């Protein structure tokens, strides 16, 4: 699933491609996503100018001049292609095509766990889609005290808590594992045993990890591609994620004896960590 860095990369590409563009026409080949694409989706979008493009959690929001906003989520396998000219043919799983006076956007989603719909711009923040979305990792209000106040009484591992999008939104499995390694905090540590100071360190590690991932265009592990078709490259910089049995970058132990980076399952997700450095 595209996480915050991947969605941020997509958002930036869309800003360059279609900011202030006029939507000329829309084709919908398949409406059956996890939220059915409305019957009047094409009518609502056609003829409108893009006034603003931004990210909220793992969603891209595109505001239009008619007071409506496109809400776009990429699910497990969804991606957007930006084509400079009108395509003469389509790929399998191309479900939505948006023609503008600047370029063409194509939404491809093999599993159809994604979402593309519209809602009134004034209702975006209060929409059910975002009702339980927590604070953004880059929000200035997010600090160690804030995180501590959210987790101090929880009797669950810190890794599991950080995957809870109602606490901090946008960070997923890859980047939580990487941030915990950078902060030297074990993913097994119970929330109630994480101090305010450690929460501050963790927030810094989360932001540092996400910034590096954004700069690298995100992580391509399976389906994710940038809108120009290129891969993200942050997987080349992963310290622990997907590195079971290998030495971590800051290894100070005998990897042969320690068996290197560990992989466990938490809340149904793979967790990677160094049990020597992360306590």
C-alpha cells in the first residue's frame, strides 16, 4: 500500500502536471471500488478547473472551482499515470481516465481496493472518510508531549500504536519499522514504558525517515510506481525493513551469533528490528 512518502510523491507530480488545468472529459470503465464511483462523477468533474492539490493522510485531495473536491486513495495496488498526450490504448486495470488541457491522468488499480470519488470542498475535513484520521507527521502541533498523551496508558507495543491512523496518520508499516530503528526503540516496548523524551526522539525519527523517503520518491516493493512510471528508491536505504538475517547499518554485534535483523509479526504485519540496538 502506498504510504505517506509515496502519496506525497504522487501529489507533487500532480501539482506539476495539472495544477490550474481544465478537466475536459472523464471516462470511467469500472465503478466498483471499495466506495462505488458516483454515477455523476464524470458530469461533476467535466469543465472544472483544478484550484488546489494537497495530501491528507494517505489521500490526495484535488479541489475544483465548482466547490467540489476529488478524493483519491490508492489502496493496495493503485497508481496514477500521467500521460502527456491522449492515449491511443489502455492497460489492463485502467479504470478511470481524466483528460485535461495539460495532460491525461489514468487511475490503474488491479485489486480495486482504492477509492476515487468527490465530496463538497467545505465538507472534506468533516467527511466520514477523515473522521478518525489523526494528526499529520509534519503538523507543527505534533511533538513528544502530544504523542505521550496519546499512548501513555496503552498496554500495547509501540509499533502497533504507531500503525493506528487515529494517533498519527500516514505512516505505515515500512516507515514505522525504520523510524523505530532510528530512534533505537524496540517495536516490542509497551507504550506505557515509552517516556516523553523518547516520544520526542521518535517524532524526530519519523520525520527524518519520511523526509528521506520523499526525497527518494518512496519505496517500490511490489506495485508502486511514480506517476512517470519510475520506481521509488528508498528501499535501497532501508535499514531494517525486509532485511531479516542481515546486519543492520550500525551493527556493533556479532551478526553470526545474533542472527542479524529479526522479523516478527505484530497486528498481522511484518516487523523488522535489531534486538541489540533497539531496547
